[in-house]
C-alpha cells in the first residue's frame, strides 16, 4: 500500500550510502533547502564513519529516538520537517557500496517514490516536484518508468555555484573489464524530453517506491559491476530507463582528497585485525556474482536469490536493446562508433545476422619510459607495434614513422612515450601482450620491448 501524507502529497524514500564523506551534511542541507516539500521526505543513510554521531546534532538535526531494524541500530532525527534515519556502522565494518545501500533500503516505509543518490550532491530548486512530474509524464509511454543518469558535475567550495555544469548526459557502454563485465561511461546530449536508455547510474535513480521491494541492492556486490547488475535486473523486472533532459541534481566526481574504502581496507589493515577482509577479497566475490547474474559463470543465476533477474523480460532481450553480447564480450559497431548507441528500440529480425555483426573492441594506452625508447631514436627509421593473444597469435600491428613519433613525444607526459592502441576483432580472443620493436635501414631490428595488455 502506498503511503501518502495528510496533505495528499506523495512521499519519497531517499537512500544514501555514505563512506567517511565530509559532504554528507552539506548534501542533506542542500537537499532540504531546495525541496518543495521537505515534510514528505524520508531519508535513510548508511553512515560508515567513526560512529561519533554528535556531528548530526551539531549540524542542527533533532534526535527523535532509536530502534533496531534487521539487527542494526537506527538513530532517528528530524530536520527541516524531514524524517532522517541513520544506520551507523564503523567504516572498518563496511563491505562496500551495495552492502550499504541494502542496509539503507531496509528502512523503506512504503513511500510513494524511491530516490537513490550518493552522499556528495547538490540539487535544483523544487527537485522533488521536478522528479515526480518527469516520472509521471513518462507513464504515457511506460508502465514502469525510471529516471537515471550520471548527474552533471560540481565542485564544493567558494566557487560552488559557478562550478555547476549545465550539460546532461546519457549512459553508454565503455568497455568490458578483464572479468568480462560491461563498464559504463556517458556522453552529453540535448533533447526536449527524457530519452530512453539501457543503463542506469548507481548515484542517481528515481522511480516508484515499489522498486525497493522488488529489486533491492545485492549486499555482496562491492562496487565494480553494480550498475550493469542493477540495469539488467531492472530491465528484466519490466522497468524502462530514461535519461533526464535537464539537470535535476549535481554530483561531486573524483573526490581525490576524500577517504575511500580501498584505501582503508588494505592487506595491512587485515593483517592488523581491524578489517575482516581486504577490499579486493570482497571485490573478487562481488565480480563472480555479477558474472553469474550475466550468465558468464557455470552457476545458475537463481543461486543469487533474492537478488536475481525478473521474469518480465529476458537477459537476451536486454542484449538486443543494448547492442551487446555478454557471452562473447562483443558489441555492435554502432555501440562504439560515432553514434555511441546504447538503446536499440526493436530486436533484430535476424538473430544470426545480429551475431555476425558483433565485434570485440580493444583499447589501451601503453607508455614507454625514457630508457625504453631513448637509445633507439638515433638511427631508427620507424617503430613497429604488435599485439598478441595468449597463444601468440597476432591480433593487431601498426608502424609509426619518425614524424608521428616526434608528435607523440611532444604530447606525452614527463619523459615517456604514450602509444594509444585501439582495434577490433570479430572473434572472442583477448589481447595478452604488446611488443614494440624499432627498425633501422642501417642496423635492422632493435631490441623488443614487451608490455602486458
């Protein structure tokens, strides 16, 4: 049953995972300052920090008791009429982003709408009304619409307002990582209405509240793979993803000066007994679960219950829509071409022809340091670059002349020589090694330098 407040305004459940983030409180303050109806907001925060909760009261949040939910202590606050619940855990006890999101989702109280964000955001005026209005308009074309994107960027500080970018972007396929998991990127677009997409962003999801019940975050997914896992689960449960055509909020990217879990949950921290596992151990389990969900492991995806695919649409239908073939690690040419297509509205009429058009794309930049190239420049006529797979089969080759090398040298950082490699193969072979060798008409072939792919 959908709960609405006494003035008949729809309520919003807001899930925030925050890891040692000094931007959490500024995010809350900005969110509530710009909300049209702060009284309708229920904000659930998984706060992974040092458990010194006095910072909330110092910021003006009024304590409203505590309770236990799913074996976790929850501290309640009121702030600018909003209801705020905080699950407080020490950062050494964290198990990653989706684990934290899952803990926050346990506090869902049948609100009308669901918003998932990161803890370093800023918001447009009346963002709550704007999001609800946009979602309602999408119901003309979708019974289960969802709004998601990488929000435009901002940088906190004195020039915060001026730093807020005005572009909007849509999510696109970037590459398969070494585990065969699709990784995403984005590209700007201009439109007068939201556009359809295939991928969602973990840092901004807005949809109906029922989403929390039907597609909760898998707490064993650490970080990488979160977005493709949630995208295929949402799709197979019948949700349609749209990218907003105007800014609704901003996101602080990079945050190099802020603490991250991989900087805390190290091998040394494990040896010292302060964490159960190093971050990469959680990450290993996580990626295996994502691979299982995507049908890339021998285990049946049903073993991941309840964090499984839906039965409204199939994984193959998702592949058709996104233009990717997960098993082979390939994509359609349009996906990587100038169009950067991420949404194909109709399935292929000829599946074999669709398979035949798939390619594996490989992209990498290697850097030769000064000792690896300076001794060969004097009498070199050109530089030969070759890429091989694990069976020593040549996949790609390229010859760079002296003038091209001089241009690259000027553009390369420090004393290195950066060589960009990009090619595609029709088969599922994977690059393993890059070999670089100079050629001189006077002295012939020089020494071979090898770099791992």
